[in-house]
C-alpha cells in the first residue's frame, strides 16, 4: 500500500469515530434499557460482580481456582440465560446492549489478528478518491462519460480516422487502468487542448484507485502545481523532502499539462529529475501535454525529452476542442 499519509490518517480517524460513536450509542441505549427494565440491570451487576468475587475467593479463602471457575461459569451461564430470556420477552435482541459496530469483523478497529481488515482498505480507497477529486475536480470525468462521437468518423478503417484512433486509445486506457501494476508502462498523451487528455488520465486514476485487489497510491497534479510545490519545499530550506517524496514514491503519478508551468532552470531540472527517478525506480507516470515533440525537446534537457519520447507509450490525441463542441 502506498497511499499518502493524509489518506491513512483520514481513514484511521473515520474508523475511530465509527467505533466511538457505536460505543456512545450503546451506553445511551443501555441506560434506557436499565431504566425501563431494572431486572436486566440487576443481572448485569451480578455478572460484573462475579469477576470481582473471583479474586476475593482465590486470595482470601485460598480456594482452588479451577473449582471456583467451574462454579462461577455455571452461575454466569445461568445469569446470561435469564438475561437473554428477559430481553427476548421484552422484544429486544440478545446483543442489544453491545455496541453495534459498522464492521462486525474487526469491531471498527481496522485490524483483526494483526491483519488489516477489508473495511479499513475500503475507507482508504474512498478517501484516496476524495483526495483525487479535491486535487483535480475529477468527479466529472470517467470512462463511462467519455463520448467517442465527439471525434469525427471519416469512414476510414485506419489511423487516419480520428474516431477510430481515439476509440483505440480509449480501449488502451481502460485496459491499462484495469490491469495497472508497477510493471505498466508510462504514458505520454500529446495533442492540442480540449481533446480529452485530462479526462482520460483522470479516468485511469479513478479506476486504478478503485481496484479492490490492490491499494495503489495515485497522485494527480497539474505541472504548475507540482513545480510550485517542489520549489516551495526546495527554497524553504527546511530540510523536508515530503513533497518530493510524494511525487517520486507514489505508484502512479499523473502530471497534467506539462509545459504549462512557468519555465525556469529550477522547474525544468526538477521535472527532469522526477521523470528520471520514476523511470529508474520503475514507477509508472502519465504525462499529458499540449507541447509538440519539438517543443518538448527544446524545453527540457535532451536526456529528459529523449527518455519521455523513447520510453513512454505515446498517444497522439486528435480531433476538435471538445469544450467548444459541447458549447455549440
Ligand atoms: N470524449 C469526451 N467525451 C466527453 N467529454 C469529454 C471528452 N473529451 C473531453 N471531454 C470534456 O471536455 C473538456 C476538455 O477535455 P480535457 O480532458 O480537459 O482536454 P485536454 O486535457 O486534452 O485539454 C473536459 O470538460 C472534459 O471532461
Ligand atoms: Mg488537460
Ligand atoms: Zn473491519
């Protein structure tokens, strides 16, 4: 699992709150039931006293612990039976005095026998999706609402047909997202503005995060934000590398709109280092950009550009600005 520390912290908080609230509710309910049925309260105090009695009998009267335990168990069992009968007579369920946890498996602790519970993973996934939405406004983008009819269909059955071409990219992206692993290739989506690059990259991000059999940490950032995060960290001289780690260590990094960041020696070097390090560590990256191959080569170091162009899977988006088509 490689979610951000914020996701883990939020998931932990949510489970703690669930647990506390189940316990609070149980206390309130217990008070109501005791007030209404004092006989049940009496049995419960009998049961809790018996534990205290055990130590008294063992310590003071020096009696054999096994025989006392046997006696006591029999008494407790009978008290529990009486309690269950009473509850059922009052139309209450046998566990109505216990906290009703959301997850019966781990009682909302997030772990069972030292193993992470499915409910904890589920909360992590949903927090990771929330984080993605907050950083990208991704809620509006999914594979489901990616409409291929926005791309002209000229009848050709090869790559000269925009619709055909985009259909292939769409299929590639769905397949990529569903089978994503650290062995997946990096991708560069190139093309003019408004062709669906951000839309498809966010659709991939969502699908990868939603994979129930894995726990991939996905970070999305517009190039501009990414470099300003790195710049701020670098020039604060705080010695912290948390931002840098977030971008280098996540399982899938999406750099949106590469080239839109303000160019400087620092930003081009930072992006180059990030891209190189992720390739070296075999962590997939998806870049979307309006830059042409020529512009990419001019803007970043030759080494960076040639690695992107040589090692990333290249998708060359075609068509007309969909923002414009939608508003027509
Ligand atoms: N094939 C599509 N079907 C439906 N909406 C789309 C499609 N492609 C893009 N859009 C929408 O059009 C707008 C521009 O797309 P976007 O992905 O931001 O383009 P790009 O990143 O290539 O500039 C967004 O609101 C996006 O959701
Ligand atoms: Mg975009
Ligand atoms: Zn659980």
